[in-house]
């Protein structure tokens, strides 16, 4: 003990060495800690516009690969079964390459707490924590000021429906739905798979989610080619979507209403996953979500979530963001706690 007091640097080195042994001996804990690091970095800096202008973003890189495969392999002259097979091959190729690159990067990291930090920094671009908040807040600000034109332009950046047809309630509804669904797809799900498998998990998940967002649609072009991507995305989001809904329930100002709405209405949604966070958010805010909407000139007659409630307004977007911030704070705290227990 006396020698340690006389050599503080030696004592520090022993402490770090002990931490390295603990973390390297429990890779799952290292991955959990890495996801906490990824959340912290993204919350602090997001993905800077200057960086995006210079190199783009990993999701845009994935998107370029998917577009190229779609252009080359999704031939309209092929039979549906051939297009479905080609779509499955494209999905497996993109996911395999993405997860493989994640594994290769992870394999080069030295063991210990330095590995945890490095994995977290590399995982950072795949967590849309700050971006989601900022994009939804950009809808609330003009809508609260009565600027429908500005609010429509902002909401058009985050939803696929035609913003020109939306009134205040429609804009607020679209923003809140996007916030709820993308909390699962853009934050909770990548962190979930990253905590389990590290970089292969989070990068592979992001590849799956990008495939679904680009080709997993029931359109004439992608009905067959995007079938596999949509089914894989459904599978990997089963647990994260329900965890997200539960987070919203636990941190809602109306917990009982949020839980009742989620359990009652989640399965009414067209998506087997998105209904859970959206229904929970609808009950938490005391508003109705989903319902009929216009996509590319056609009306999609979707069922209501919390249909007996009032329509949302601009202030409800702010309320939804408050629930989101609390949920993400609790999630980050849980990851940090699990890193050191």
C-alpha cells in the first residue's frame, strides 16, 4: 500500500488494467457501454452539417449501394418470383457487407475500456438521437407561430405524406407519429442491436432499416423486390418497438391512458411494430393519431389510434418531445448503469 501511495501513476495503471480485464472479459457489458458513449456523442454534436457536406453520412452511403442494386437487379421485365429472389439477394448482400465491415472494425479494437469508447464513437453516426429531436422541433416552432407554410415544409422533411393537404392538426399528427415511430427505428432499435452485438449489430440493423425505408414499399416497383427487406425489418424491430412503447408509457404524464391505448390500439396499425410506440404516445398525450392520410395523390384509409380523443395541436408536439427527452435520458442512464454493475 505504501508503494502505491508513493507511485500514483502505478496505482492508476493498475486500476485501468483492472477495468480492461473486467470489460474485455464481459464483451456484452463493453457493447452496452459503447452504446452509452454513442448516445452521449450524438446528443452533444449530432452529425454536423459541415461533416455531412464533406463526406455525407453512412446512411447515404448505404442508400447509394441500395439504389445501385435496385437499378441493376430489379428488372420490370422479370417475373415476380425472380424479382423477389433478386430482392432477397440484394438485402442479404447489403446486410452482410455492412455487418461484416462492422465486425472487421470491431476486431481491430484493442480490448478494454478504450475498445468500448472507440466502438461507441464509430457507432455514433448510426444513432439519430439529436437529429430526430431537431427535425421534429423544427415543425413545432413555425406551427406554434401560426406559420402553416413553414410547418408544412418542415414536416415534409420527415414524412412521406403530401404536406400540402395538411392543416394544423394534420401537421401535428404527422410530426408526433414520426417522433414516436422513429424513436424506435432511429434510436432504440440500433442501440438494442448494438448493445447485443456491438458494431456488427448496429451497422447491420441500420442496413436493414435503410433497405426497408428505400425499397420495402408496396408499390408496383417494389412489391416483389422489397418484400424480403420489409419482412426482415419487421422481424428485427419486434422487440425494440415494444420497448419503445413501454418507455413512453413509463414516462408519460398519463401512464394508465398510455398503457391502455397501447394495449388496445397498437395492433390496429398497418405496421406490426410502429403501432406500439405510436399508440403509447397517443395515449400519453391524450390525442388521436394515424387515421386517413394522402400519399402521392391517393388516400390511405388508416384506422385511428386513440380515436375518441381530440386532434393534436402544435403544443402537443412539444409535449411529445418532452416525453422523448425523458425517455432517452432514462435509456442512457440504464445503459450507463449496466456498464458498471
